[in-house]
C-alpha cells in the first residue's frame, strides 16, 4: 500500500522499450493512476491498444471513449479492442489479447475484502499469475 506503481516482469524480462503498449481500461481511480504512471512509456510508444472487457451485461465502450480521445489528442496512435467474456474468464481473455498485441500491459490493481478474494479469487491475482508480458500496475 505504498501508493506507488509497480513494474512487474514476467519470467522473460522486458529487454527494450516496448513499441506497443496495451492499456487494460476500466474507468476507476486505480486505472487512472496506472495510466499516469505509464506516461513516459506511453509517450515513446509507436502504438497503444486500449483493451476493455465486458463482463456479462456491462458495456465498456463508453468508458474508453474519453481515454482514447485524450491519447489521440496527444498524438499517440491508439486502437481499441472491446473484449467480451464471462466474469470467470475475463482475466484470461485480457491476458490473451495483451500478449497478442503488446510488449507491456498497463492496468489498475483492484482489491476486495480478503474473504471475497479467498472465495471467488481476484481478477488482479489471476492476471498477475498468468501474465506473459510485463505489467505496470497501480493500486
């Protein structure tokens, strides 16, 4: 709970400046902090892919519109992928898309009560355990 972002490497560490960066976007303070922490990486990227995951009936498209407009305004090439997944498979869906499109994943770290995490597992924990690319995360 330091309030600082973390750069979490996978088994194969990051060897160069990532040319393509994926942003796992959900309109939360954690995701906004991660985005701010990644600004140096983002400004040097050749391409940014914004990934949103619709769990069940939620439509994430509107949440990403302002982010995409802001990145484009700064002159950063950006594309978006709206992913659909059931809640239990959302982490795997996100990781698959990130590994396919990017050399770095930027995301917010979300937390729930310890009891809920123990019973249901946590999205963030699943992403961290299965990541094939480095993750820049803020909580």
